[in-house]
């Protein structure tokens, strides 16, 4: 379908035409061959399971020690289901009598401060979700709190329109050698 446009077309009009699908339709090239159908023999990898022990704590038996908190990567720890529907991750191995062992994914920042105290250093940063147009869900920004001799805690923001606009704990990094500074 070809449209007759006036000589001076505004940018919003061009964007409206492009997104509505009226500008170009039915363009097919003979140079490409159709895509192969997906293979039925390849099974998708199973989704990671969320660890939860029968005692109400988390099963961290498969975790490896974290030697440098700044180099801890998401996905290397244990995925866990927390309180209030929050899901998160725990990396490293907790030390005996550590205040971090009492923490649960999904706790608010205030609840964590009541159990673990105030961090040595903390700061916030934006995630890639903050750049998605019209996305108002959770995890658009994060706060990292560093505790000397304990490790790091990562909090995620709640959704923009939620009545509960607090920070919630989504990642616990156990590291008894942490400097406490970001």
C-alpha cells in the first residue's frame, strides 16, 4: 500500500505511520530461504529450581565461597523463594552466628537493619529495566549495602504504582573478607 503524503511530514506523523503498519506491507525478498522449523529433539533446559529446606531456612549446600564481593555474578548462587512472593539469590557460605543467616529474601530495608544493623557503605544504581519505555514494574533500580566482615546485600525497588514503595532484599552475598566499601 502506497500512501500519498504531503511534502512536509512531521516526525510524530511518520512515527504513527511506521508503528501502525500502514507505511509498508507485504515486502518479501526472494533472496532468503525460509527458516528451519525448530528441532523437536532438543529439549529446553529445565528452569532453575528455587531452594527451600524443610526447616524454613534455605538450602545453601551447593554454594561456593565468595572471595571478592565485587566480582560475584548473578546466577552463581542459590535461587530462593522469599517472603511475600519475592524471589532472589543467595551467594557464598554464611559464617556461624552471622546476622546475614537470619535474613530472608523479600524483607524490607528496615527489617534488615533491625536484624543486621547499618551497612558500612551503600549506594544505588539503575538497572536495564529503567530504560524500557512505559515499564513501571519492580527492579528498575537497586541499592547495594556493604557490611565489613559480612558481605553485601542487594535490594530492588518495588513497582512505581505500588502502595509499598520500599526497597526489598533480593540478593545476599556472604563474604567474611568483605572490606565494607563499594
